[in-house]
C-alpha cells in the first residue's frame, strides 16, 4: 500500500501524557521503521497530575526528581529521536516546525502541546498569583508557602496565614485541600499556625461535569479539611496582597493560587484552522485536523466532540489524553500504510479527585468512592503510570 505521509519523519510536538504515549505507540506499532522525533522544551516528562502535592514539594525544597521522568531514560532502547526546543511556529503548508533550536520538517505531525493557564483578562491575575500547571510554577508556590508558614507563628494576635485558591474544578479542589491538610510544622521544622484556606469557585458550578455524588462527597471532605468555599462570584481584579470579586468584595491574602481554567498555547491558537473552546484545535472523528492529512492533535490542546453524546466535548484529563494518543498513533500508522483511519471512541473508566492526604472522592462505573478507598485508587494509578513510563509501557495504563 502507498504511504499517505509526506517526506520526513513523524514529529510529535510535546512530551506530556499524550505526546509521550504517541511516540511510544508509533515506535512499537512500526517496530521502529517509521522515523519519529519527539520535541519538547525540556528533556523530561512531567507527572503533571501530581503537581498539586504542594506540601511534599515544600518539604523537599527545590528537589524535582519525584515529579519528572528523564526522556533519555524512557527512550534509551528505542529509535525515537529526542529534540529539545520550544515550538515557536507550525507551518502546515510547508510542513515544518520552527523551534527555538532550529527548524524541522515533518511527514506527519502530532500536536500535543498541552495548555496554559487562562487568565480571562483579569487585571493582575498573571502577575500576582501562583499556578500549578507547570512544574516550575508548582515549585515556586511550594517555596512561597514554606516561606509564609515559617513566619506564621510571629503574626500579630491570632491572625493566621490566608491562602486563596481561585477555581472550583478538580485542580483547585486538590490544591486547596492539599494546602489545608499539610502538616506545616513538620514541613518547616518549627511551630506554625494552620492557614485559612478559601476556595473561590467562580460563577460555574463547583466541580462542574462530575457526577453529583462525587461533588457532594468532595464538598463534605473539603469542609472536614477546613477549606471555606466562596460560590458564585468571579474575580475582577488581583493586586499584590488582595483580590476583588465582581460584587466589590475584597479578600486579603498572603498567597493566591490561580486554578481557574486553561487555554491552548499561543502557537496552537495562531494556526489557520478551526478552533474550539479556549483556542483548542478542533479535530475530526479520527483526531486529524480537517484539510491536513497526517496532522493530528491530541490531549489538552485538542477539542474532540463525542458524536454519540450530543456532541459534548470530552474533558481535558490525563485519562482522555492517553486514550486519544493511542488512537492517534494507530492512525499515523494507517496513513503511513495507506490504510483507512479509525474513529476515536471514548469511554470514561473512572475519575478521582484528591481531597487531602488519604482522602478523595471518585466514581468507578456506577460506584461512588470516597475517603481512603478513593485515595488509594488514585495513588495506585499514579504509581502504575510512573512505573510504566519508565519502562516504555504506557499503552496499557488508565
């Protein structure tokens, strides 16, 4: 059969959950015969779903080894070429990527560039808040919290450090619970005052899109963890030590964390193709960019609508990213062989939201799990993924 790919290798842009899996799967399915180049701005794969573990980061200082896997170790026995560099531009017509380290031509392309924090034009949000969407951001937040907690015993009167977390989705929920339940005295090695933690959920429903049973369990666990919820109001402005809600209410803080949403990175938003919500790349049923054979988008940067569920958009989760990556890899091989493409079908296996140490709320099929069993399930999946990445075996995980 005749290949339907252009001249040049398969280039996978981004070494997150989706990109890493595509590169591994294509190499496995083609037995190394299809040249594959994996591009990322860093030489490591970041375990992004674990970046909410701020207490552990604060205890370990600037050590990042627990949250990364070196790409050279993942691909040390494969023919996948690693290329370090920031993706600065994609030319779909010339079929080239412009990197901070040079240019690379591609025969096929998988865009797996993830996403970035969305600030929605809120004045001061980017400058005065922390975020956990990147490892560098999570480590910076951990350092700042450690610094604040070290000085907490010296605060005047009965004042306690105040931490505001903006965003009522899974990330905001996990970060707020983690900060509230961390044993800061153990982390800092000196007496501390526990922080007052507020979760500002915004105008959207708390944990929107999750089953009602999971939402109620998570709400209950947050209350037990000491997190106060502020419902129904978006943030209008952020200053160095306070933020203002849309009704004019001002909340003073020592640390503010922005978990209010994500959008596609600028290089993806600038592509002359159809875009979905927050600039994500709109893909067809087979995860390909319409009008550009051999160019796929997967993971958080892509928007795929489920034709069997009234066209609803699948959530931006690691579980979805891994599922999309396997189908995209299969379709890259199909293009290479001149074979028909297969459509993506998604079936959610389960979901878990961590709400502090050894506590979580989740659903596994029709069952609602909470507290220790849910937390153990989440940790087991995370550990299995880390092990599988190190051995090049992500095809069977999640």
